């Protein structure tokens, strides 16, 4: 939490000219990345410390480009729901932190190590806490399954930054005994991933479908109606791809219709949890009545 608050302060201090457009970052991420031949693919399993350090760097770079929403009550609320859900998973001890960015785009992101960001544009379109839990559960699932780390290890551009950082840090540790060097270099690599637009590249479709399936389970474990996330995907299916704020979601995820079709296969097993609370009243009190 201290690390997240520090990143929050960094984002607030960023000058106006540093507030980059997310769409521009996404375009940058589509550019070809040249990888030096001597940099090998990152095949080594990341330790938890390395995963957290890389994720903190990505979060720092991301929040330096897009401001957090100024409603502190909303930030506490989303963080409380997210941390409760994360506590029900097999990785409860990660330094989980959740925040809302001040943009009308419709999206959410998960960083390695447990930092999750959801856009205010998406939150405003939700109608209940169970729907919020579904969104956060999906992002938590990405972290649980280490989808971002898998992308780093398999994508040449991501791998170059992370592997290069490891090599530099290992050399420094060997020469100076600087044990903190690895974490520092990985954090710097995370910042670079955002600057280069690589972090916003789409994940594999299979990863998104897996996060959908696991996300509804996470929501159900937390005591929420798992069909809240079905309602979110149904809402997204009604949004036009060219609608303001929606283009990034449709360019980085499978279509809502395809996601609903895949998720439908898993929902019968969760039917017995469908009567769990939607928590509409508390959500409206915090986010605002529709």
C-alpha cells in the first residue's frame, strides 16, 4: 500500500505536458521492436520479488502518463473491494493495490505483482458492486495466472527489456554485491515498457478467456453474484466500437460477444452462486446514481 501511495503521489505531481494519451501509447506499442541478437529470451521463472518490482515499475510509468481520479472515497471503495477479492485467492500475500484512473476510456489493466487499474469511464457504466467485482476479478485472474509475465517471456520486445535489465543487474550484483540492483533495474524496465507502449499490447485471446472464467470464480468466492460480470460483457456488447472511449477496449480484447460465448460454457457450474448479492445500493452511494 505504501508503494501504491507513492505512485499515486508521483502521478499527481506529473506536469500537464506529461499526461499522455492512452491511444497514442497503444499506437506506439504496435511499432516493431528491434532486439539485439545477444539478448536471449527470458525463460527463467520470475521470483515474487522480481514480479512485484517489474509491476511497480510498470505502474509508476503508467500513472505518470494518466492521472488517478481525484475522488478519494471512490479510490478507497474500489481498493477495498479489490483487496477483499484478492484475499480469497491463492496469492493473498501479494501487495495488492487497486485504483481508478481519471479517463473516459473503457478499460482496466493489471500489472504483474498485484496492481490493478480501472478507468473511471468503465466504472461509470457499471450498476452494482457485483459488476465491479467481476471486472476486478478478471484483472486479478491475470495476476494469478501470471499472464503478463508469460507475455514478457514470449514477446521479443517485452523480453528484451526484462532480460536486459536482469543481465545488467546480475553483473552489478556480482561486482558490487548490490542485492537491490535487480529490483531497481526491473522497476526501470517496467517504466520503459510503458514509455514504449509495449505494456498496452493485447494479451493472447486464450489468456483473456481464461481470465474471464477465473474472474467469475474469484467474484463468487468473494460472495458476489458471478453473473455480475456477464452483465458487464453484455453492456460492452451494446457499446459501439467507434464510440468515444471504447476503441482501446475493442482493440486489446476479444469482442464481448465472443467472450460471452466462451464464458457461457463455465457459468452452469456457478449457477448455485447466482443468488449471492449484487450490492447495488452501496455501489450507487459511492459511484453515484445512474
